[in-house]
C-alpha cells in the first residue's frame, strides 16, 4: 500500500515489459520447482541417479540470475519514470510482488466500469462483492455523523482528549504512511506542524487506527457499510487517509489478500486504475472520481491503482477490507 512519491501514469509499454518479464520468471520458476520436486520425492536410489552434477547446478543458478537481471533492466526505466528520483519501492518488493501475485481473471473488467450503485441493499451488492470489479456506491454515508463532523481540527481534538500517543501508531503492528510527504509521524499532523490550507506545502498521509479509544469514538460516527456481505468478516483495524489537493499515492498494487472499501468523508479524490498485465488486451485504464457520501470498493490486489486529491478541499477517507 505504501508509496513514497507522487502518483504518475505508468506508460502502457511498462505493463507490457512487466508482462514479458513475468512470463520469463514464471517459466524459470516452474522449471526449478519441477526439478526440485522430482529430486526430493525420488527414493534414495533414484535420488542418487538423478542428482545433478555441479555444472548443471551452476547453469541453473546462472539462468535464474540472468532472468532476474533482465527483469531489472526491463522495468527500471519505467519505474524511474513512474517514481521519479526517489525509487524507494524498487529494492524491496516491486519485482517480488509482481512475479508472485496470482494471475487475475479478466472477468474483472467484463462490464461497464466502474459499476455504479445507489444505496444498494445486500442482495443487490452481492452480485458484485467478490467479482473484482471496481464499484462506486453513492449516497452510502449520508446518515453518518462523520460526514458532518470529521475533519482535521476534530481529529486533533479527539486525539488530545483521549490522550492517545499518536506517535505510537507505527508500533505494535500499526502503520503510518507518509507517502511523499516529509513527515515522520502522525503526531506532526495532529500537533499542528502542518497546515490544511490549499496554498500551504502539500502533504498526504495514511495510518491504521489501532488505538482502541480513538477507534471506539470514531466508530460511533460511522458504521460498517450495511450492503457488505452479512456473513463476511472485516478487518479489526480501519485505515484513515488524509491530505491536501494535488497529493496522493503513486500507482501500485497491494498485497492485503482481501477487497477494500473506502468512504469519502470530506473532499474529493481521483483514482486511476490500470488492469494487470495479463488483462491489458481486454481491459482499459479507468479514472474514477469519488466525492463526499460515496464509498469506493476495489480489489487492490488485482488492480494497479494510484490516487490524487482533487478540488480545493482536504480529502479525508475511512476504509478497511472485507471478506
């Protein structure tokens, strides 16, 4: 989920390059897996006869090293273009996540997208809950007190009142995401070290709300979306994303294993979606603008996505994942 540079479009040929490298690496991985499976499951006599000689082992290693080098060389120019001069994601997880994620079914875009619903009930939403297609629900939060009350001054007062240690949000399994903002903790925002004015230095952050006192008070102002599957289970931790116009996240893909929902509490946010490489020929990129009162549902494990705060107001969203 985390990024550290502002979102930009990934060129079409970057996805093609990734697809080629993915196919090469998958082929190599399958070859290695088959070899080791046969080697480890054979009886002792077969093991001895099938055990590779040193040259074969060296050749196998060199093949894997060559494919990995090709992946880096192919994708590096596109990554530099998309991430700018601060390529913080590249060394850690981009290649690994891209080459190990499950192959997506291209049914995720075999309909007019995004799917638009207005105040659906569970029965209406059930047809879309697990299809992987982006869904924009309007009028979903009009009855939430959060829609009228939650803003940056409110959050500052809330944390001050309950005495929550905001800087601990990055501890105990919780996360604070500064994205490209020059911020090191949520405390910097809550203590007024940054401004909400559109003409001030732009910033965008996200954090998982793990403090039980803050969570209890906030959940009194919003509720689990009533149209989500009744038998499903949600995450015990909610996420809050907040930032000023012009800021957002770079195009990326998540590894959270479940679909996500995000309610637009204040301001507006633009989502730019790109299909996975294997679906490029049947899917098209999407741009979805989300406004106060809307809930946007997306399988962020299948769709590459980036966001940008639009308009003149600060954007605040609250969201989570669901089963």
